[in-house]
């Protein structure tokens, strides 16, 4: 707009301020200058063409210019000017970049004020020596780019004007730092913090962004303190006293971590608060400060003797920086009169060293003035809050920005020169370059600077750069040390952007070098979980013991968790321990006892069967149906042996067989007993004259009873197998600390149906035997059967509650014991009297004795 206009803003006689052929100076940096107003400085080196450029955000025009927005009352900002001058010096001495073209720059002061920022920006767009925006009276005043400073508000104000002219300008993306802050808080498990943000639009934007992130990652804030914007020291003290109640809350919060969002002036505000804290009776701060990359320990000269120990141990994200070779030596040459056009150095020198340069320059010093400067003072001896001898992150960004502009122009020059030579042989002239033409070259820019760092931009036009996690160590004399304790790599995989070396961090003295805790309340120890407090933020909670069967192995867990199936909680419910596999084994004492008992009873049953077979023709054996006696003895033998199926590790076949075998064999035994009892009753009734029952006497009736009763039990078992057959299973809930290997019955109703049917047969046998116990018959077994059925029913009636009240292998042992006890009851009650007569009283085992007894 109006690039070559002439009119009220221009005079026909105006000439360029820089002309080809001007001499080259021998100073540390050859300088030419142009003053628009006091405090505005133009620096440049002349060879054949001169390009001016600047320190704020992006790039340049021709002549390119750099706008420094730090006020001269902050001596530390002077390093940014030196970084700019050093970069220009290196580029002009490097024949590989912009060969035969020299760079210059102009610096304008913003004074931390929007009005002055707008005026300085419009000055860059005006004709030289006149404040006439949009009028350019000579070809040299051609702004190409702006390189932004440290204060985001200043850069934003510049962008409003520079965007109209399509001048390239970079604004860093703060979102990556917000993620870094959250990850840092999570790393140290700080969940209860205080927030401090400057009271402006940028502070509002920061809070709107960071608060949802904190909530999402389980972090709460106690208080939010808004810092007043820096104006003047007396104004700042007045505002601090005016808002003393809110600031007092910040000093008294129990949060040990302060997340501070602000720029260098914010640090000065905090220093004012720390200065007046003892006056107001506020407690010592004693907190850990966590700050963004905008943070810098920069003080005005009047604050140089103020205490800064309260900031000892601060953690901040700082722009990744390196130390260009020769920069330290370059700064050592800086003196108050190193070049007359540098109007900043004299003001910085007098303020920082509290001396007067007038007397040092041979001028008369008035009595009330300061002592004259010795000119032997050195910037590198100043405390860190006033001036740092190593290049800071902000200065390093200035250094890289200058190189970015130079390389972009170099690429433009080479590209344009090649095309022009091919076309018409014309020579490329920077005077004709427009700002918007630089964008394309910057976007594709990739190069390495002298210290080896790569400079390039992403698809959004943002500089790809990481951050260092810096631990600030302060000293009583005002000096400070930066200690790199980690880094934030935005391009790293999600969740791995932040790395921190905890052992290197130096904490505030109030924490005795232990990692600070910053939580709403004491941590919930392992074995407990957090329980929300009503009416409080979610970071404030009570601790509740884990429910039975659950654990928490870490502090401050939200919920307790269950152990894997093969593990169980220890006594304190802090960890899971392996369960013991449990089943009734042949190798343990209980299993051995039951096996010995089952085998012993089986042997006894076999001996009884052998005795009866040997004496099969004796009257006592022949009485009461000899065939049923053999069947009963064989079924009892099988009952004893089937108990062995319940011992050992359950398998698929074993689980299918053992309950079925138990049900069928016991049904056979009990139905045989029932048949023997019915035989006694039928035989007695058949002896009556004219009885029609006589035709039922014989083996047909007994065999029918046994078969019919066994068939019903077999049908129940078949139905069981076809619907829900038993299967091997693991029980991890019944007994704490054990995995019980068992046979799952598949269907509990079918299992109890088998038992119930067997119980009904036993009850029927008991009733029939009870009423026939006194019948006048020789060797009447009814009374023995009555007693045996009483024992049998007693055992199985007590089995059910005992079985249900036991767990694990003891449940199996109860069933085995019931099988052995009930079978032994039948064997002992029915056959022991007969064996006694056969073996010990054979004289009673005769027909004559039976007749005599009957008579």
C-alpha cells in the first residue's frame, strides 16, 4: 500500500540514509545509524547493498529491520540486542550467506505499552525521518519482515498492523507448553496447586486452556491469583496493597506448587509482592514455582538488591538454547562507548553499576550526581537478575530468527538470480522484493546454524523447537544459575514428550531437599481407596479400606481392584499373592486315612463274602435269600471302592463317574436291603392258611424289586448326564488363598435328586424292617436291618448340613466319610451277627437249632 507514493509524506529532495560506498568501520560491529526519535537506533554494515532487519517475530524487508520491545530500564534485555548484533556480524562475515550483501538493523523501543508499540511499528512503515505511514520516498526503506520479541502482547499488537501489509511474522504456539505443564505436575504427583496468571487477555486465555487440561488429568487448584500488569514501581506497590487480601490468600494456601503464567514483567510483580510480604505479615512463600517459557528472572535496576531466594528451586520451561561460538568473547568487548550510536548501553551501564558516565567522559560531575564510572566494569560480573553472561533462550531465538531471515533472502536471491539469468540476464535487486514473497522461502527453509542446531518450520509456519526444563538456583547476592534437568520434545510420541532427571533438581530450602508434596490431603496408603468428600473438589477425599477380596497396591487409587483368579489379597490388601492349589490328595494325611479306611472296609467285605461263599450250604446262609446276600455284599464292596474316586485331582472322566457310580451302587445296596425285608414279610404272610400271597414267594419278587429300584436311579443319572453333566472346575472364592480343584456337579438339583431317591429307598426299608422286626421266623434279619437303616439314615441326614457348611477338600472328605460310614453300618449291623455264628458259634448254625429257636 503506497509503496512508492510521493506527497505530503515525502520531499523530492530526500535521499537514502545509507549509500553505496560508505566506509567499513573497525569497531567490534561496524555500525551506521538513523534516529527517528530519542531511543530509536539503526545499526548496519555497508558494502554494496544494505538490508535492515529486526528482533521480533518473523522476517524482513529491504532494508530489513528488527524491533526490540524491551524497555531500556530492564538491563537484562540488552542481551537480546547483543544477540541480534552478533548474528548480523556473523552473517556479514560469512561469504556463503548473502555474498556481497551486508545486513543492518534498526531497533525501536516499545516501553511495554501498546501505544508505543503501534507507533514503533508505524515508524518502520514510514519514510525515514518522518512519521508518515504508507509513504516511502526512497527505495531503501523497504520493510521485509518483523521478528517478534519476548512479550506476546507486544507481538500481537504488531501483528495487527503488519498483517495489513502481509509482512511475515511468527507467533509461537503455547499449547505444547500447556501439555508439558500438566505432564510435569503428573510426574511429581502434584494434584493440589495454586495458579497465578497475569491479569490480561493472555492470562484469561491461559486459564481457559489450562483448567480443562488440569481437570482431565486429575489436578485441582486451590486459588487463582491474577497478577497486575507492570506499569511503574510505585503504581505496582499501590495495586499490591489495594489487592492485599487476594494476595494474602495466595501466600497462605497450603498448595506447595505455584503454576505461574506471565512474562518478564510478571516476575517483577512477584518480586514486589515478596518485598511487601513481611510488611503485611504474610508468611514466607516457600513454594515451588512452575513457569512457562515466557518467564525470565529479569529485574529493573532498583530491584537489584532485593531478595530473590524465595524463587530458589523454580522449574520453568525455557526455550532450548545453545551458546554460539564467540558470543561470550563478543560481550567481553562491550564498553559504555563501544560505539556512539548505541544509546542503550550507556543507560544500561549507569543503572546497573550505579555510576555516571558523564564524569568518565571528561565532563564535570555535579555534587549530587553518582560517582563516575571507572569503565573497568564488566557486564559479565553483574548478577543474573540483571544480566546473564550466557545466551538465554529468548536471545537464542533472536539469533535464530536473524539467521532464518538471512537464509530466506539468500534462497530468494539464488532462485531469482537463476531465473533472471536464463530469461534476460537482469540482475536481481532487493529493492523490488515484497514482504509476501518471503513466505514461500521461509516455509521450506531447513538449515543448520553454527552450533549445529537445525532450524525449520512445520506446516503451520511454526518454528520446530523443543524446550528445556530448567531448575533455577538463586544465591543471596542476586546471582543465579540455570540447571537443565529435563526436556520437552513436542514431536516425541504421545506421553513421552517430557523427560526429567529428578536427582539433579535442587528444591527450595523449606523442603529440605526432599521432593515436595502438593496434595489436598494426605495420600491414601496402599490397601485404601479414595472416597470423595461432599462439597469439596475431587482432589480432596477421604480414605476408605478396600472391600474384602480387593487390593490397592499404590497410593491414592480411585478404586480397589480384584486379584487375578490364581491370586488373592494379602492381609493388608496391598498386593496379590499366589493361591495354593487345593484338592484331596492321596499324599496328604487326610487322604491317606480315608484311603486306608476304604481299603480296609473293602477287605473286610471281601472276607465276609468269602465266609458266606464257603458256608453257602449252612442254614444261616441259606436263610433270607442267599442270592440277595451275595448281591448286598458285592454292592457294599463297590460302595467302599467308589469312595476312592473322590480322592485325587479331579478329571473329566472322574467327575462323570464318581457321583453316578455312588448313586447307582448305593441304590443297588439299599434296594437289596429292601428286597430282603420284603422277603421276610412275604414269607411270614405266606405261612397263613389260604393266603394268596404264597404265589409271590420266590426269587422273582426280589429280583423285580432290585431291578425296578435300580432302574429308577439309573434313569435319574441318565437324565443328569444328558442335561448338565458334572465337569472339572476351579473354585477361587470359597477358601481364601486357595484354588480348589473340584468337580462341579453341573446341576445341584440332579445331585440332590439322586440323594433324595436313595434316601427314600432307605426310609422305605427302615419302615418295612421296623414293623417286621418281631415276626416269628428263624434268623429274622428285620431287626438287624432296622438298626442298619437307622444308622444309614442318620449318617445321610447329618451329611447334608455338614456337606453344605464345609468348603474345599473337606467337603469331599465329608462325602467320602458318609459313604464309608453308611456302608460300614450296613455291613456291621446285618452281617456281624451272622459271621459271629458262622465263625465263632458254628454249633448254632444247624437246622435243629433253627427249629428249636423257632419253637
